[in-house]
C-alpha cells in the first residue's frame, strides 16, 4: 500500500522580510484507494477562538421543530408500511421522515430533547442510542423490501459550519440504491483492489497504518481508529474501520458503544483546538459487497474567517473537489491520540 506524498515548493518574495526569497512547502497526498488528492498547505496554528454561542442557541430555540414541545406536531409521519405508529421513538429521541428528502427514502432522527448540547457534553450513550434508532429504521425498510434499501447511509452535521440549518442535534438517516459519489468511488476501487490483491482494502489499510504508526489512534472493541492520510477537512479527520462489518445493520451492541466512545474522543480532541462543528458520514457497502468494509469519517469544520462566517467549503473544495489540510495529519494525530488513550 502506497502512501504517496508529492512535495512541492512555492517561491515568493516576502513583503514582511524586505522581499527576501521565501520557500513555502506544499504536499500533495494521494489517497491509496481512490487516488483522490489532498493538499497539505496553508499551514497555520490549529487553535481557534470558540465564540459565545448563547445568543445563537437562545434565538434558535423558539422556532426549533425538534424541541420536545413541537417535534410531535411539526414533523411528518411515515406511511404505515414503514411505521404504523408514524414515528420511531427511543427514550427522548424521535425519528421521522425528512421533510426535505435526498432520495426516495429519508429520515431524520433527533438525538434527544436537549436543544443544544456542547460537543464535549454529548454522551457516548446518546450517540449509541441514535445509532440504535437508525438501525430500527433500516431494519424496517429492509423488511418492507423498499427499493432504496440498498445502501444504509447515515450522516451527522453538527452546528452551522457543518451545513446544519438547526442547532438541535440530529442525524440524517437514509437509504438509497444510488451510492453518493465518494462512496461509489470507494466501493468501485475496493472491488478492483480485492480482485488484484485478494484482500479487503480497509483491512489492509488498518494493518498498514498500525505498522506505520504515525496516524494510528487506537482500537476500541473491534473498531480501529486512524487519522486520515489525505484528509477531507482543513484540520484533518478521523476514520474508524469496523472489523467484519459491511453495513450498519451488521453492528452489534458493543460496536455501538465503541463507535460512540471513539467519536466522543475525537470531539474532545478537537474541542481542545477550539473547534465546535463537524460532519460524520458512514460508508457502508451493499449487503452482498464482500469487498466492502463499514467505515466512518469524523471531519471537523471551521470558519476560514469567523467574523464573516466564511465557510471552509471554497471553489477548490466544492467544484474541484480538492481538499486542503492546514497541518500535517501526523501532528494532528499525535494530539488526537491522547484522547483515545484517556478512559471514557
Ligand atoms: Zn430544539
């Protein structure tokens, strides 16, 4: 497995040093599976000022459709073949159809009744319950033989820089016969990899990262945690590979807790950098994809300019689909690893 790094240098005459020549390093990293590139550049200190969110939280609460006084009146219900009771409920969590679906089958699940939960206060049990509720939904659409019950997809946009339009924590839970671009490219590359090597890419990745060591974060249960070699995010990301699983429906009870503990470790680590927004996506295969391995990516989000609320999704990122990471993933991994060592 090749972790390909192409080192480059930009030469400028530095106005702060009397136009003295300055060489600025840039790395182009190539993802070993898909060939997607990510640029390690724009180096900066990865510490950010966390703003006071009190006003944002208060102002958004009055009209929040996910708060307990409104969730059972403002959210839609499923047709009877999916949920005769209309919505799926687990303790204080509610799962209902997405009013703005991405596909023929889409749901949203609240992560409980609390309108705002600071990132470091999100308990592993809460995340595990959210996944449990999502699995209930996937089981039902599978049992109903819904035509979209092929890829069980789960994503989480937390706080506005992640693209979330609501403060209230919630999961995007859907199923689709159309794999999203990144997933489709990964699955197609993993299929080719298995044909060529006779093994599953993600299992080999875990072995290679463990041997290499600088991005390996640790193991919780049968989940292996790794900092991304060619990250999607400006501040690096954290990948989890779940042994022996292809789809979210393969997860067992200890897996749910292990995933939740790893995610909260990642959140704790990024909180220390002043980061408070993130995306998570699960990448499953279809049930019959023997070359697939369920994995997920936790990818923190920042504002390039907090004053202007400038998102980190620029033309380069959205239209060229090119990622920038403003620090070396191995250095970010060293900071994140500390939280994976801490008991939780
Ligand atoms: Zn709310």
